[in-house]
C-alpha cells in the first residue's frame, strides 16, 4: 500500500485486512483500495466506468457481510476482509464457472498473456476447471474489417456496452436474454459488427478484458514471455493503465 493521502477533506478511513485505507467522497471500496495501491480481484470493473457488480469476483466481507467491493460505498470504520481463504475459494469457484460456461482455450487464444480472466485465474491459484465444460457453440463475427467478435469468449462483463454508450455515444452493444441464454448483441441492421458504427479507435473496441473483441492482424505479435501478464502478475499491474483516456 502507498502512503498517499487523498486530501485534507478526506471523510475517513476503513480497514482492509488490517490495513488502513483512506477514501474520498463517494468512493466505493474498490476505488479507495485501488487508489491506495491495493488489489481486489475484478473483471467487470474498470476505473472511469460506473460500477456493474456482475462478475462478483470483487466480493469482500464488510463488517461480516458479503458485498461487491465495486458497488459498496466506503464508510468510516468499516472492517473489510478480502484476502481470506473463504473468499479466495469463492473467487476460484466463480472463475471456474466462467471458464466452463464459455470456450476459453488459452494456448490458442490471441489474448493469452494479456487476458484478465487468465491472469486472474493464475493469481487465484486455479489449476483446472473443476466443473464439466459446457462447450457452447456461439457466433464468431468476422464481418468488421478491423475487429473480430468471438462470443465463445465473452464473459458478459458489459464493459464494451458501457464504453459504447457512455464514452463513444454509439450504443453498438447490448446484452439480450436471461440466465444461461444471456448474450451480447450488436446494434446494426444485420446484427453483424461490420454493419455497425463501431470503429477500431473507439473505447468499446479496446476494453474487452478477454479475447471476445480483438483487433485483427495483431494476434501473437508479442512473444511468450513478453506479454503484459508474463512480465508481472495482475495483482501488481496498475488498473489505471487500462482506464479510458
């Protein structure tokens, strides 16, 4: 943890695994911990986006009750637990469920080494899927000249949905269906990415934490050993590097 103070008007301090964390007005637990240089696992949260609370990987205990660190507001005197065996086990189970629900074949995925799902699983000590794989058969959309959409890898974090709406002002993406039938849809006359307003330079094209939305002609450009999470684990990587500029 760093020793940076927020400002003189900081409303208070809470405890994370025995460490004091200062927070600013309106901060969630995740925002305050991240600013202090700490790490709570997450996939659907990114600095600069409104919280979503869907992946639940950031589940912590706040005064003995479970809550998502990305949605629970920080308040003075909170006792927050994150690095406990109970929560580590819960997160490994959530990760295993995400892996078996889609088709995540890391060795052949262009995102390998730069994938937050893969890196988070490594950090959590996940050694196998544990559950039986679904092996769903989902659409791969290669209609866009610069981008590839592979729904087999989508984890429904909705970062692309929020980026397209909040930052790009285009609403290219949305989620349709419920439960196991929930899936990402593209807003275009044909339903294909190539007919949408999405550009490779859009924020929505850059925020996918897995290999669902990728730029074309760039796969495997960085050799094994030099990829982002080869160089340092996800817990030591700054989330501010991925925040929209």
